[in-house]
């Protein structure tokens, strides 16, 4: 009987399934790059010029099958590069987008709370930003009350949101 213990010590490398999973992940990363705007793409550290051109070229391809083949080509180009810096940059972009969205919703909620409480809601803004103009806030709140009573469009609501956003950006 042959001694098979030496086979257990050998490393056969990654399995075919693991290799395919890694290639698919890199292709998905490449597809994610194609969905970025030019400004966002400029923030991604892509050293391979062929990959950058292939990503930009996708925007001109309209047929579904041609796009699929081109995504596979991008995946092939992605095999030759280290995906970690690209993934980190994408994660930073995504996190920045999430933070901007959360800040936007927070300002919307504050605006709604101020308008719902009327003049007493002005204090919510003053507590958060002591440098805010109390008189301007009261005028906007009163203008909103008049507009909503008359069934007019919510111009004061938009005005308040812009003011809150400017306060947030200054802080």
C-alpha cells in the first residue's frame, strides 16, 4: 500500500471555484467602476491606462451583448492589477455619498420639525447653531404659515432648507 501522507502536506493552490469567484469579483469591481461619473472616476487610483480606456469606452457601447463582452474584457484587465486600492477608493466614495445623504435627510427632518412647531421650533435651530439669525428664522416660519394657510407652493420651506444647509456648511 502506498504512503499518501506526503500529499496532505502539499499545497495545490486555490481551487478552480475560488479562482472563478475571485475573477467574478474583479469583474464586478470593474463594472462598478463603469457606473461612476467622470469626476468620481478621476478619484480612483487606476494605473493601467488600458483599463481606464476600457472603462470610459463602455459608455459608448449600447448593445447588451457587446456590453457584456466588454465587461468580461474589463474583468480580464482587472486580473493584472491589485484591486485593493481601487476597492478602498470605491468604499470611500460610497461612504461619502452615504454621509451626504444622511446629512441631507437630517436637515429635512430639522426643517420639518421647525415648521411643525412654528416660532417655538426656531429654538431647535438656535440650539444647534447659536450664530443663526433668529429673526430671519422667525420670518421664514411665519411666511410658511401664511403660504400653507393660503394653499400656495412651499417657497418658505425651500428657503428654510437652503438656510439650514448654509448653516450646516459653515459649521
